[in-house]
C-alpha cells in the first residue's frame, strides 16, 4: 500500500482548531488489538476453547477516542505501518472524531502497525498481554519537533510510555517551554520507568496498582498502600496522581486533597481499555473544571462502561450514557 493511499482516506468528522476550544494532543500508540477470552475450564500450556475478538487499541489512541466520543477536541500524533491493519485503524479513528491528519501520522513502510495480544480469563480480567511497538521507533525526537505547533496549541498533552525515553524527554521539554500541562500514561509495569524522569513536569499520572508500586518503590496491595504510594508519587512532582484499583475504584492525591472513589459495579466482559477510559474521564473532568473527586468518578463510570463491552473503546459511548451509568 502506498503512503498516498492513507492521504486519500476520509478525514476526521471534526477538524482540529476549528473551534475556540484547544484540543487535547495525544502522542503515542495506535494498535490493532487481538483479544482471546478463555472459558472457565482453562488449561495452561495447552490450546483452549474461547472467544477471539479484534479491536482498535493503543493507549494514546484509546484515550483520544474516548475523549472524542465525549465531543472533546483531540489530535493524535502516532505512527503506523504501511499495511491493511494501519488503514483500518486510521479509518476507524478518524470516523470516531479524533483529529488524525496526514501531518500528524507517520506511515513507516519498514514496520508493521503496532499490535497488542491479550489473553483474558473467563471473568474478563487480563492473564497476560504482548505488545509489538516497533513502529513507534518512528516517533523520534525530530518527529516531535516537527509537531511542535500541535503541542504549543494544546489544552493538554498526553504522552504514553510506549514512546522511547528520548522522545518522552523532548515532549516534556516542549511542554515546559510552552507552559502546557503534560499527562503521562505508564502503560505497563515494564514501561512505567520511562516516565519517572518526567514526573516533576506532569500535571497528571494514572498508574494502576502494579505500576504505582514500580514507580514509587512501595508495596501496593491494599487501598491504604495505594493511597500512600499516590501521596509519595505526588510529592515527587505531579499535580495529581490517580492510582486505579480495578474493582476497588481509585485513590488520588493532589497538593490539596486525597481520597478514594469507589468503582461503579459491573459484570466484566473485557477489562481491556478500562484504564484508558478512566484516564480520559479524569481529563475530561479537569478540562471542564470539575472538582477532582467528580472528575475521577466520571472516569470510573467510563471504565465500568468499557468493561461491559468487548470493544477496547465503546463505539456507542456518549456523555449522557456516562452520567446515567454513574447514577446506577
């Protein structure tokens, strides 16, 4: 597939910078998700009957789509391979309302579109995941400098830890220069350390319990331990730290407040993408000047709705639906 074919794909249903509202700019992964959910009779080390689903993922892309489905302007800066999966990913992401223009999209003819393979338990929780991020090497510091106008004009910038350390450093430096709030997504335990050098520059981080333990060096097994880790991390620089705890909801710490927001109870179909949905909900709340606990409650509602769906990001998500679910 030639690069020009991507240029001919339909553009987003919302055009960046056409309103008075500055967009949230997201830098990082856009993946093709392959998810297998096994039955209750699971046999490790052997083939198992189950259900396999394809979806569209990647931390930065997931957060962007969640925000776009709430009608928040978003721009995604990412890289894909020159293949059919990349074409489908671009079509879907643009149709969802994410600003993904030719100038914000790197098409690498030497790499495959990023992918994520997840094995899920019968209850929808993750057993293990495998990610292929080779294409994201194309997002170099030089590429970020070419995108500097988007960072300068952003309401907030969100970067995920799938990016190389050098690239994250440039993003943090540009956000400091332009006075733009930076939100960092640790993505996974193995990648969380990449954001540690930039915590002092962060407006928001949203690790899960294992990621919070990796970042803080503290044990995080209970709600009290999660709150202690959130407070310790917040003292290193981030304005807001939210530690997600799956069915336990989330704890948070800022300079002015700390506390716990319970989860919205739900039957789990697929937990993939729930953390990204929560992050998007918190960002939406902060952009709209919600009190912090209300912003996190909005995020927990979005996470709960996401877990009710086999899609990594719900294609039927609306703000009205999020509020209604929050009241259940």
